[in-house]
C-alpha cells in the first residue's frame, strides 16, 4: 500500500493535512505549480521486504 501525507499552509495561518492512498492519486503543489501521481513518484521504488539487505 502506498500512502503519502502533505501539509499545506492556508491563508489563515492554519495547516491543512491531505492524505493520498491510491496509486492513481495526483498530488498538487500550488505554491510552485507542480503535480505528480503517486505511481510516478514511487515509480522505481521496490516495496518488497525481500529487497532489504
């Protein structure tokens, strides 16, 4: 399972937590106009436990 959490500062000086847990989810970074899907972000990451060591 892939999971990502982002925090973004709001105009009222509060922080907004956004959680993503689907590979198809697209993360938006408005402060520098960038977006990426979780599947692209973790494209070459091997999450299998056997890869450690």
